[in-house]
């Protein structure tokens, strides 16, 4: 089936667009700022969306694929408008983008769903740094911005002096930060791409010798891996915990268990609604093929559902289906035709019996009784 996509992106998702074209589909590429949202005062609907200054025609598009790394607050409202007001299938919901953009909120949701996360603090003023550091097991600790990406805004705090000065600077400027326990695992983590309830691509990332951040955007290295069953289950559970996400990159860190060195403890670190494409060149697997498989399947189900509704729709809307007939009974004639309550067909009497009107017979007998009474 040939589909037409709206690709909502803040960068140029070249590999995705190339994959869409290679499968015989078409697309419109748009940035969040290309849209304007309109809400009608009519409670029955009539909300609209404008793209490039013209009214957006939802029926022209089969699905929306979002690749949003910036302006996510506005992009999430566009997706909500498309999904709930205009009934267009979106791979990622607006609310899922907002959750992924907030590292502490996403960690809260993981903790609620029994997924292990590092110990961490979120505070507006940081009035009790000694308490926070103690609860995380002491220095060193990690400071990271609540909405940072690609390893930016992440600092390792090692000494009391450095920690006090850094926290004073960040909290004094009212910047939103998270303090998190430092997990020493040699500077590596794992990135797993989850799509449609499956892990479809995985790699291990290694930090440079002079850094603790394994992000490929910061000169980190990567290698293809196969997700082990426990990690796979953890990643799938993490994506399912965020309503309407369907496609994301999940970062997992493994640390040796101090009580059992043969065992590894897995931690959920972050979830990314806009994972980078470098994993494709590292693993050799194009996970956009899996993404389009997922979208095509959902579009096919939606089309089949519409056909089923049309087949099951009665010819006259609002007319109840006739009750099943008892054995030996004939179906009643259609309204407006002979044999129906609004146009009854009288029974044909036998040829050897005279036709008689019941009301006329009753009147004749009443008249005879009256005459007999007068003769008395």
C-alpha cells in the first residue's frame, strides 16, 4: 500500500526520508514553526490546523512520524491537535514527547513501573546539599540539566569545593538540574532502539579516555550488540510505560553487583524520543525499516476497520435490525407497500362466501332492535 506521511522534524532526518521513498511512499517535511493551531468556539468541533499558511487537510495523510529534538513543547501540541482533534495516526503522542523531554519526570514514571533508576534528587533551591549528597552515597555525583541532550549539561562533581561552587551557581540562577548518583562502570552504556513493542537495534557506547560521557556526538565510540533478554524486557517495559510513545531510544547502564561480581545490575538512565541515526551506520541495521513496518501495519488495520464499519452500517441509519423470524413465519413487507401497517392488504375471502363488513352488520342489528321496541 502506498502511504503519504507528514514528517514533523526539527532537523533533516535524511535516512528516514530516504527509507520512506525507497518503499514507494511519499511525504511532506515540516518544522514545528511551519504550523499554526486554531481552536473553534463551536463545541461540536471545527478546530483547524494551518501548515505553511494554508488549511491542513488531514485526509491527505495516513500517518505522522515525528523527529523532534527542539521546540518540543509546541511540537507536542501539534501532535495532540493531529491525533485527537483531526484523528490522524501519530507514531508518537504529544504527551510522550513532553515526558521524554523531562529527565526527572521520565525517571519518575520508570520508578512507578518498578524499573530500576539511579538514586537522584530534583530541587528548586538546593537548600540542603549535604542531605542530598549523603542520600546518593557521597561524592562523586552527577549533575545534569533536566532537559539536556547529547551529553550536554552533564558534570561530574568530585570534590566538596567544586560541588559547593557549582551548586551555588546553578541553584542561584534557577536552572533546573538533577543530582544523580555516580555509577562507575568504566564509561560505557547501551543504546537500544524500541519500535512497536520490540527492540530492533542495539549498540554499546564507550566514552573517550578523558571523559565519562559515552555519547557518540562527543567523540564516543560504538559497537553493535544483541540485547540480552533481561535488558530487552526492561527497554520494552520502559517505552510502554510512556503512553503513546511507540518509538524511542532507551539508554541502559550496567554495573557490577558489589555483592555478586558475576552479576550485573541494570539501570534505566534516559529515554530519547529522537534517537540519533549514527547507530544505523555502527550496527548496519536500518531501524527505520522496522518503523515503517509498524506504521504500515497500523494503517492497514485502520483501513480494514473502516471497511468493516461500512459493511456493518445499515442502509437506513437509525433503523433497528429486524428481529429473527420464528420457523414458518414470513418476513413482513416493506413500509409503504401493501401488507404493511401504514398500507394494510385486506384478506381475500373465499369465493363461496359473501364479503361482509363487520361495522355494517352491527349497525343493521341495532336498527332492527330499535324498530321492534317501538312496535310494542
